[in-house]
């Protein structure tokens, strides 16, 4: 299915320190909010932007005697994500309590999965260049509940707590330390987001906090990573620090670079990197300590006594697998193979599921390359210029397909098609009716075109002599004929007649 890709070993980013070169080792823990209308253990709404503390059930607020009830749909979404990442699905998993105090965590613990996650090992194919990709191994995916939100900027003396997010289902996708550069880290998150949007398991909206990444960064001398791969011994890698809650691809890259240079400076000065959790400050371009890095025993994990182990049947998993959509890598390969698109164009069109669906509607029954050209160059170009997206496009797939049909039938030329596109963008309407009512239909009557050619030739004897000596100048006559006919004359017919007349 992915035969068009060339897999390469990770290219480490080498950073020159004062005393030598260093390489990066990066692992990510991506927290993806499950696309579900209800929370993980209650029926409370997950609507974004609701009034503070309005989407809170008794169990979310940790009222005494309230017991969690698992949301089956959230479990199905996690299984679907695991299948999309070619991961093992564990038919038996269990929930644990992760104990820690935080003002927006009413229970005093988070229900998560440490020892028995629902999804095991998988992989993500990260696109680094057209036709070139890398595999990043997935260690696990577990489901857990989100905490609330503390708000510190509404009052100079008090902080407020909004529990609307409390209990919202998250999938924590944990990678192996296979990522070797800031660019690859961002590309990995982009690919994860793309896959989950295709699956419909997470909308990937980073601005709303629906997709966040904790980035683990360490440095090592050249060759140490290869020793880790050979032996599985983490001691070959440097001490890692975790940068919490990154919600921007640009900030992920900046934070990794800043943190790596901080660690290099410490090591080269004879110090030791302390394992800790840090925050990235984009305004100051630095990371700062948040807290010392806790280990599992610090959270006093233990099985949640209110939730039985989660046991699912293989037949249920098989039903979910049977309903899986075509994923981006498969769709991209099909566009290249069946429609003759370039790797680049296929990548642009499949980057977002809505864009891919729009293109397929335009290309249905039409020339794929021509459809891709109009969607990418004309439509996407105009959408970007106007700050719009495919969902807010003034031109529908049916309208754009109608423009391509008119070109194919010879009713309009490429130039007229662009004028028609502008009318559709600003006024809407049916493409075929517009060219009829406005007299935009291309002139294909050879007699009328020949008359226009004869008139231009007769009026320009000097140009005729020049064109006979230099055939390349025949284009001038073509341009004059098209101008005289208001751009309606069929360009191919004009070219043929001009060549014939000048050759006589």
C-alpha cells in the first residue's frame, strides 16, 4: 500500500556545542481529546466555549457517592485510533487512579491507565519530503480523563476554576524516543492530527486545547542513539526533560531547540541535567522549571476500585475495523497511482480530510490532473488569500466541476474559465447558465474565426512579412485574434488557422 514511499533512518539534528557536537533524541506524549459529545465517565456535554462550570455532572465534580460509568463510544474511538496507527488492541485493559493534588482536579486523582492500556505498540509514518518517510514507533495509547482549567487573569487577587473540561476523554499517545529533530517532531504531530481527523476520533483543534503535546528532549553524543537501538539500554541517552502542554507546531520546534541548547551548555560546563518538567516561554525564548519530574511511584498508582477491568470482544474490534475509512497514506497512494498526480499535489490534497473529499467530488468522472490543478492553484490559492477554508468556500465542488466540464466540452477557454471562476466566487450561480446568459461561450465556428484571422492579417502586412521570416512571431496574430473576439475564439482553432494563412 505504501510502495511509493522510501523509508530512511532518522536524520539526527546535530547541534554544535562549545566543546563538540551533540544529537537530539525526542519522544512525545500527545494528548488528544476524544471526539465525543459526552465525557468519559458521565453524560455531561463536551461543548467548547460553554459558560464556566455549566458542563459538569455530579461525578465530574466528585460529589460524594457518585460513581463513574464508562462511555462505550469513547472506548470505540480509542480502538479506532489504535487501528489507524496499525497498533495492537488489548482486549483486556484496566483503569488506575493517578493521585495528585491540583485545584482543578476535584477528585484529587485522575482516572487513567498505567499498567494495562487499551492500545499497545503501533507506528506512525511521518512524511519528511515527497516520497520520503520515516517510521516513529508508538509505545501505547491509553484513555484517561482530563482535568479542569485554572484561570489566573480575571482578578488580581484570586484564581478561578472552570470544571467544564473535567472528565473529558483524552487519548494519550506515547511515542518511542525515535524522533531526531524539531522538524520531525512537528511533522509527527501533524501526521497524528491528520490520521485522527480522517478517523473522526479527534478534531485536532490545538487552539481549543483539543490536541496538546508533552515533548521529552535529551541530548547525546553522536553514535549513542545507535547503541540504544542495538541494546535497548536508555543509559546511552542523556537525561530527558519534559516540556509540558505544547499547542503549536512552531512552538514545539522552538522549544526543542531552546531546551537542547540549554542542556548542552549544562553538560559542557561540567554539570548534570536534572530530570524535570519545564514550560516553554515563547516571549523570552526559554524553558523554565515547573517541577521535578515525578516517577510512577510518586503518583501512588493503584487500580480504580470503582471500575472493573475493561474487557472487549474481538468481534467488536473487527466491526470497528470493517468501518474504517481510507486513511491519508492510502488515499495519497491512490491519487498518485490512479489519477497520475505528482507526490506533491497528492500530498497537498490529502493533507486535510475535508480538502481530500472536496477534490474527489470535483474529480469524479473528470480528468484528475486538471481537477487537481483547479482545486490547488485556483481554489486553494484564493481561499488562502481570503483567509477562508474549504468549509467556507463560496464555490462548491459541483460548481468547480461544472467549470471543468465546460472546458472539456470546448464551450469555454482557460481564460474564460478564470473569468467564470471570478463570477462564481463573487456572485454564485450555475456555470452553464452564466456563460449562456452573459455571452461568454467560446466561438468554435471556424468560418467566424477564419474571418477574424483574415481581417487581422490584411490589416498588418508588415507583421506578416516578419512572421514569415520568424515563425515565432505568429503568436502575435493569435493574440490579436483573441483580443478581437473578446477571448471567445477557440485558441487551438486560431493557432491552426494563423499557421495555415501565414504559410500560404
